[in-house]
């Protein structure tokens, strides 16, 4: 029901501002649904929470894709994009376990939402993410068709700071506004507890 409501809302905006607005983003920081489960000191383990989160995201992906299709049908000049919260992660050490943990964090928090919206299908590693928490998506063939036909035109993201990922126990931690975890030894931190890291900006853009 929410998908239909969103499509109606988006259609109204596309029609109302046709000729006035060219660039559109379907959902702001859509990946925050997953990001908040493991970032900023959180460590949610309840499978039911993950089931809800991934299912909610799927409905958003379908809503976004249908909105993209409508926008292109109404005005070929419309440019519609996604929007990712780009929190960059680095491995603390060259330990292969840290490298792999960092890769998995990128796949869940950044790549998952970006890949579905930009490529129009779920990536191969999605099965690993779902299996980790026994997630079973309610997904139809029409959904898959919509995702493929409603790929976004541009990939956009916000960028605030970077984080450290490690499998080792470390005592030097950071805490602040939406910031927690291991402190980066080579970066300075703001009063909010955010790492000042301009070099991380190009990293999130793939």
C-alpha cells in the first residue's frame, strides 16, 4: 500500500514541477536503514529486526524504480538519482580478518542499496547478507521487472566522516554525535567526535 501511495505522491510532484525541476532524488540516504543497525556503536543481532529492515528496503527499491519509470515517461529530460549516506570504513590492520570484515561492512552499508538502484537487481552478495540473519524477502517477478526497468540515472551520496573496522579488541575508542567505535590513529576528530577525513570523499563514489 505504501508503494502505491509513494508512486502517487511522486507522480504529483513530477507533473506539478514539469519544466521547472530537472533533477530528482527518490529517497534521501536510503541505506540508513541498514547503516543504523551496525554503525555508531550499535550491534543489533535480532533476526526479526533485519527481516523488517531488508523488507522495508525492498519496498523502497520498488517504489523508487516505479517513480523513475514514471518520471522518464512524463519528461525524457528528467534525471532521477538515488541518495546514499556515504560513511567510509577502513580496516584497522592488514589482518585478513579485518580486510574481509571491512569489505562486508561496505557491501551491507554502501554497496547493497547503490547496486540495486543503479544496476536494477540484487547483487550476488545479497544472499550472504540475508542468510546471516535468516532473511526471506517478499519479492515478486513484477518487482524484479520494475527494478530492472527503473534504474536511476545518477548515483549521489552525502559524506560526513569515516570509521574504522576491526576484529581486534582496541581500547582507543571515539564517541560523539552518531560516532562510535575505534579511533583512527591518523585522523583528527571534531568536537562532535567525527573524523576529519577529506581523503575519504572519493572512496565512497566507488
